[in-house]
C-alpha cells in the first residue's frame, strides 16, 4: 500500500508540472524557467546529495558521458520543449501526449537496438499512437489534409521523444549511480548548460511579472516534479518492480485533466476523452505483453 501511495503521489506531481507549468510558462520563457527550476532543485538536494557526490568522484569522471546524456535529454531538452509547448497547447493535450511515453520508448528501443515487438505490443503501440494522433488532429480529416496542426502538440511530441531517449539511458546507466548524488550532479550539469542559453531570452526578462503566484509556482516546479516525484517513483519501483510501477504513468492524463479543469478552467472535449482512452488502453496492452 505504501508503494501504491508513493506511485500515485509521483503521478500527481508529474501532472502538476503541466498544470502549474502552464501559467508560469506564460510569464517566464522556457529556458529561463527550466534554469530556475533546477537551481531550486540543486539547492534542495544539496544537503543530502553532497556526501554521495564527494564520495564518488572517480565514478563521475569515469561515467561522465552517461551523466551528461541523462542531463541533456531528461533535464535540459525535455523541459525546454514541455514549457515551450505549454505556450501553444492546453495542459490536457500535453498530458495526453505525455501518457504515451512508454510507447515512444518501445519504438526507440526497436529502432536503435533491434528489440523485437510481440504481436500484442504491436497492437498496443498502434492503439496508443492512434489516440495521440486523434488528439493532435482533433479527429478531423481537414486538419490532416491542410497540415494545420497545433504547434504546441508537435513540440510536446518532441518532448516525449526526448524523454524516451532519457528513459533508455536511465535503464542502461542509472544502476551505476547513488540516487541523491546523481540528482545533484545532473542538476548542476543542466544549470551549466542553461547559462549560455539564457542569452537567447534576454529580451523577455523585462516583461516577466514576478508575482507571488509565479514565484510559488516556480518553487513547486523546482521541488515536487524535479525531486519528490522522482524519489517517490524510484521507491515505488523498488517495492513492486518497474513493470507494475510503469502502469501508474497512465494516470498522468487523468490527473492532468482533473487539475486543468479545476485550476485552469480548461474544457474537456470528447476528442480528448477518446484520445486518452486509446492512449491508456494501448499502454496497458503493451505493458501486459511485456
């Protein structure tokens, strides 16, 4: 029961990234927002991660390529794409696309490593991708024929592909690293990468409204999705295994819908409901096939 509670909380916090991130991303440009998010995360994790960082100096030097790949894909590119997407699409649409992450991971492992699909997995992949495609096209042939897609939905697809790469790197390398020390090192590397990129958004700084809502939202993004959700999810995996734990990620579109309706006053459409059903059903079939 403790594992189920932790996994549910992790999913809520991940959904909260899209709900809280929506209004904050409209005030703070994506690179700057991602930079501040990981400055906060690094400061929070420093007291408990410093000792693991100090005691594993040789490990960081030896595995610098792996830790750099994890930082670039999971912390830098993923967050820039997500917050940029939220400027153009709804939190609900973003949550539906994010729910398809396991499918993109499966496709990438097939393309990069030749890992074969079972027939059930193939069915699950097509069902989930149909759900995502249904949402992005709004179930309209006119959108497909005219190629008038929402740019935010397409950017969110890029975010998911980036996260799929991150998931593959996690599977290959995360067992090598102590949890809190790795989080600290990854956050610091991300901050260093963000610093020169901040110059791209300098023209936007004067227009930022540093209200208490924006500051508190930024604090939430720096603590809950960045650290607490990740730690809770990892603890859940330790207790019940990765296959059963990954099923909880299907709740991201559900919690995102609920939060977006309650806090952002977004409207749920029947297209989004149908698309969500296909995405979740496809992922469940794929996981069961594993």
